C-alpha cells in the first residue's frame, strides 16, 4: 500500500493573508473550507490571525503586500527613518533616485551611530519592502497642501509683494547636483559593484537665486572640500563657493549668504522681498537683515508654488547633463 501523499502547504503573501482574515470574519462557520481554499493548516491560520494587527498596519502604510515572508533586519530602525525621509521629500517634489537614497541612508546611519554601508542589493530590498517605484514618484503633487497653497497665493502673497517692483521680487531654493550621475532615475548598471555606485553619489549643493523679471540670476555652490583640487590653478571660481562636511545648506551658511546679499543691497540703496520655503536651514542665526524681507512658503506647498520648482531647477540639470555628455 502506497503511503499517503503529503499536502503541499502554501506560503501566503501579505495580501492573501489579509484576504483570508476578511473572509474568515464573514464566514466564521466555514473555516475548514477556507483552509482548503488557501491550502494551509489550522495552526498556520492561527499564526496568521495572531499577526493581524501587523498585517493591517503594513497595508495602511502601503508596504509591499506581495511579499510572502517578512524577515527582521538589524537595520530596521534605519530603514524606517529612511522611509520617513523619503515620504517627506516626496511632498517637496524633490528629485529622488538610487544614489540620493544611498547617500541619505549613509548620513542617517552616521547620525544613528550604526555601522552600515549601503549597497545596490540593500537598496533593492528596501524598495521592494516599502513598495517604492522611483519612476512613478517624480513630479507627483498629490500629497501637497493644495488648499493651503491656493489661500497663500490669493490672500497672503499679494500683500507681501505690495510695493515691490518685479526686479525686486526674488525666489531662492536649493537643489543637490549629482554631477557624476549621467542617467537620472537609473539605480545601477547590472553587474556593477557597490564601489562603482559610490562614485555616482558625489554631489554639490546649488543655491539658486533669481528675481521675477529675470534680470538677476545667481548661483551659489556648496561642496565638501574647502579647497577642491580642481581649483588648484584658479584664483577666483566663476561662482561663489562654500564648503561643509555634508555639502548641504545649513543655517549658518544661509545666514552668511543672506548677510552678504543684504550688504550689497544696502550699498545700492535697494530693498527686495525674498520668497523661500520654510526649511529649518533657512532660519537666520545672529543676523539682522535691513534690506531683505524674507517671506516663507507655507508647509507642504513647495512643489505647487515654489517658482524655481516649476521647471527652472529641472532645466538647469538638463542643460548641465547635456554639456556633460
């Protein structure tokens, strides 16, 4: 007599587990039928039921519901912090690609004192776990505060700009320029080693400043090196250059640039209004401006009403890469 064949148990995805739990609530008297339908045993069902809260939280958080296994990682806290950052910068309609995410992960790891080196493999797992597809998030404005933006444009901005000519209405915004990244949105070439990917993470921070009629367009560059080797034979860089350890805008640097601009305006006996987003780095430190009135955009509206974000920054990067190629 042949031995009875073993029933092949099925590993369910998060999506299937939630569907099973929903069906079990509506058909509590037909659990055995559901077990047969999903090809699982009673003990597996009770394990799934014990995980119900976590499963539904994953669904609400837009996690990848196709996953069948959820393996704990020693970098869970870091991954969660990175995911929070990702959703925050999405609201600002910022350019996000693989090198940017890996650079931010390294920064967070340093802040959290975690021994971590991002890799292409890690990035792929993070994307899959968080249900993130980069080519679909650029340019999205669904998370922005549309009513708040409309109110500010209609009721607040006209009062702030009253009395200023177009040449005296300015906008400022920062962007990261990943000057070695030739293909925007591409994470890595298949087969590349992580060391090759690191080269693509090199970046500069660029502060753009321009007025409404386009008669004044200024750029300020921030890098990591105080004296870059490429400046060896250059007495005066073509653009104002600053440096700090992270090549990011900091409150002290913003205050320094604002004070220098304010001094020039005083010499010209000229006053301007400057529109900027409400980032924490835009808080002035030990500086009192006399010829610049700073007006901050309301939270979560940058992608909608920040003038430089309406194509100017994008075109700057397009022209840069055209020259690079």
